[in-house]
C-alpha cells in the first residue's frame, strides 16, 4: 500500500480539489478501510453547516478492511463493513434519555479523514458502537444509503404515525424519497409527495407515493383536502430547508396531527407561529438530528429483508477524479437523487 492516497477536499461550494493526503495510521483497537463507494449528502451543500475548511468530502462510505490494529478480533482483512461516521456513547445524560445524537460526544466522533478518499480510519469507539459486517445480499451501492436513510427511519420513529394515516412529505429530493418509501413500513396509508419538480414527483410515485402535488401549479391545501376526504394530512414531514417550505408544511397538518422537521433552517432564521392556533390545533412538532446505532441496525435489517429499493435511488456515479463535477450536480439539485463516488474506480470501468 502506498503511503499517500487521493482525497476529494472541500474548500468552498465551488472549490472541490483532488489532493494527495497521507493514508491514516491506525492504533490499537482501530481498523483501516479501503473505500469501496461513498454517497454525497445534501447537507454538504450547506456552507453554514461546515464548521471547518478544508475538509475531506463524504460521510456515507462502505469499505473493506485492509488493516487491523492490535486487539481487534471481530474484524479481519477482506471484511466489508458499514461504519457510521458519528457514534454515541452509552453512559451520558443525553444517551440515557434516548438522545444519543445530541450528546456532544456524538458529533466529535468522525471518520478519518472522511468518505471520499481511498482509505479511512475508524476508531475503537466506532467499532464498539455502530459497525456492521455486510452480507453479500447488500451491494456497495445499497450500502451508501445506510447512513442517510437510517436518518429517515430515525425521523419516522417520532412521527406518531397510526395505521392508515395520511402522510405528506414536502420536498422530493433523495431524503424526501426516503420518507415516501419508508413511511408505509410505519403504517402510512396515503403518502403524498410535494415538490416543484415534476421529475422528482415522478420518482416519488416510483418510490410509493399514492398522490403527488406540485405547489407551483396547484393550491396544495385544497389539493390535500380533495384527495383526503376533506381533511389535511395526519403527519407532514418537511425536508426542504426553507422557511416557505416550513410554512407550507404547517398549513397541511390536520389538527391533532404531527409536523416533523426533517432538515434544519440556517442559524438565526425566525419561524413564527400564531400562538392561539398553536394551542387549539394540538399539533405535535418533532425533529430528529441524524441517526444512532439502533436506527442503523433497524435499517440494515430492512435492507437485508428486501423491503427497501435502495439501489433504485442511485442516480449518478463518478470516479474520484470527477468529484468536483459530482459536487456541482449535488449543489444544483435538479435531476439527481443519490450521487455515489468511487475512489478506486467505477465498477465495470477502467480505474483512473
């Protein structure tokens, strides 16, 4: 193995560079993984969310063990693993109350140096909390959906969906498609997808939406009542990170229902509600940052059981040398869903 490797490094939204970085050194209890594939996340396009630059892109990799540190007995070279980029700890105030991802320790744990690079290191804590050997039935491409759609599953757990409920999803990008696709597993009856893009709405129908609404061409509230026996949705999930989308989502919730905030607004953004209406409508507002080890485990089991069409969500594939183009497509967010980068070459094509 060479001492240096290629990595796609974020310097700014329009400045993604392919750089040479040292292959990470591992210590006792750690493993080194060869990156087989890594998905790109829409959160990486939120400049305010990136707290430090430059930064190696990607946190959705699947890898193959190439080296194990002293004391590692559960894994060996050749094992194919998914390891969550953030992992929690068991014994803290937040974790003991079920909020693993809000423990400050959680966000401090990261893959070294990231996902869109040829090799990455995972710590002993990663291996102890959220590492999984993958069966042959889960492909590398399907595995790139484990981290993001585990976040979807985590959100659905707190949406209070009752069997037969009407669920609306505002925003039909990759994460919105995940909520549409997984909502029936939690008991949803009608699943309504809302987006300005007819291309994305067509994809939503493929992933299980029973109805679609384009708020650009129709009154979303009126359309919702028309398709739902005069009622609004029992649960509304908003993925689009814009105040106008949050307002649209709130307007679509039936009294006694649930509004789930599936993506954040930028820091300092006001979101003001009518206090009188908030009291009498009895709408529960939920949110869920990221996913924990329990969500990962649940998602992998569903994936292995064939309940999730993960590979169908992969829309584009790039070699690491084309990472800048892959990121440009992610930022444009037009006719794309999950974009996957292959640091060692796209399967079926000659490696660069």
